[in-house]
């Protein structure tokens, strides 16, 4: 009987460990890698909270068992088994809950902080990607990389700057509206041609245009930094000589007197 209890507790522990590993990778139905750094960091923070909850729950269970054992002079073999099973159940439950919430459509428009906008949009796109055709799904991955770069650039810009407003409109409104419009089309009709292209092709083309626009905005924002770097380099050239840009001090000519 004791052997059966031990085998059962071992089985529960193995199943719980497997569940924890699966959940850490997003679950069986969400194993795809994050499309960007923003969504990956949000997932890491979510799992850090889950790990904290697991540690607190397990410590509380063992502390309670210790108190009970002190009062009744030990909890015995069955008590130890119950303690192990309770710990495993706590790990399994807190590794499953709370679930990470996928941002809603309204959350994208409401985001004003660049990091929030990038992270939420990437999480939202990851949730939509399984329902998209292969070319569009690949384009989503490309957009995720662009959003990471763009988010860093937007952090130093006033949120009311025209470029910042343009990005929020493009990413918070135009992009999700396009994806949602596609998803409303019945599966059977997505391959039918209308106006020279199928909905699958139109979606991939539209995402491609959004990607191109994100690339243009990224270059536009980078031009200021590039120009600023060029001005500073020319100033150093003028003040310290051409070798200053390479980190060398100008050479002092050797004369007969100095020799």
C-alpha cells in the first residue's frame, strides 16, 4: 500500500513538472517563439509572478505542515505523502493560473508608452498568427522585429510628435483592423479571387505595406541620430585633426633640435 502511494506521488510530481515546462513555453497550442523582444519581456514578467506564487504556496504548505507536526509530534508517513501531493498540486495549479491575458483590440489603441504599444501589439499579433495564411504569418514575424527597433527610437520622442502619432495610428488601429477584417471572412472564401486577388493575398500585401511604412519611419527617425553623429565627428576632425576619429593623437614631427 505504501509502495502504491509512493508511485502515485511520483507520477503526480512528474506530471506537474511536465505541465510546468509546457506552460513555460506557452502551452502545447502556443509553442511558437515570441515575434519580438517586447512580447518576450512581458511573458518573462508574467512567469516571474507565477514562480513567485508557486514559491509562496509551497512554503506556506510546508510551514503549515511543520506547525501541525510540532503540535501532534510528527505527521507520519501519510502526512509526508499528503504534504508532497499538496506541494505538487500547488505547483500544477499556480503554473497554470493566472493565464496570461491577450491584449484586447482596445488595449492597442489606448497604449501611449512605446514599450506598452510594442509589447501589447506583439502579443496580440502572436495570438492572431495561427489563423493567418503562411505568407501573412511570416510577415507578422518581420513586423515584430521592426516594432522592437521602432519602440527604442520612440522612447526619446514626445508622444505628441507627428511621427509618434503616425506610428500609434498605424500599429494601434490600421494593423489590427486589417487582421480583424480578414478573420471575419469565412475560411471557405479566403481563397476566392476578388478584384484580382484573394483575401489571403490582400492580407499579405497589406501587411507588407505596413512593414514598408514601419521601415520608412525607422529610417526617418534614425536620420536625426545619423546627422548628429556626423556633426560631432566633423567637429572632432576640425578640433583634433583627422586621426581623432580613429582614436589616435596627431603625430608630433621629429626635428633635429628635438633629436
